[in-house]
């Protein structure tokens, strides 16, 4: 079964609406066609027109997300801390939102004392051991 363009477009609009409602998140539309999500502490991620989501993480966290199959290495810079995740429709929204939320929370914690041990789980976020 193929996903129609209108279904993908609606899923991307929903993703943008949900992320833009988070406190401090600003949505910027880049001249290249990307939609960028920014917090006061930096970029949370960006979404390409075709539904490819790119999200930055500390390298160790990126490695765990990739090893658990929750994201792929970045499509252009695979050795970086960035991950890529394809949003092709409604079923990928929870994973996309979880990655963006985890990035958002990492940005919010930047400069705050870091807890010892693994990253805490959130109801919206990927499980990281």
C-alpha cells in the first residue's frame, strides 16, 4: 500500500503544529525548503519537504538511538551526532515526535546539572537504557 502525497503532507503539518506548541520552540521556514525547529538553546531538528527529519544529539545518544533502530545515521553526515528519520505518514509520527522531544529536552538540559546514569525516559521519548 502506498501513501498518498496529501497524507504525507498532512502528517508533516501535524508534526509542525505539535512541535511548534512546545514552550520556546520557534518554527523557521528555510529558503532550501526545510522547516527548522529551534529552541532558545539551538536547533531541535529540521524537516525536509519529502518528510526526511534530521535531529541533532550528543554522539553517545545518537549511537544508542541508531543501534536500537530508532533512527538512522544522518543521510549526509553519518559520522556526526545527527540522525535521520523518514516520515512517510501517520504511523511514523510517534517516532518523529519522540526524537524531536528528546532533542528538545537535551537542549533544555544544556547548561543544567546533568543527572548521573542513563537519560531518563519520558512518556513521549524513545527508551534509552
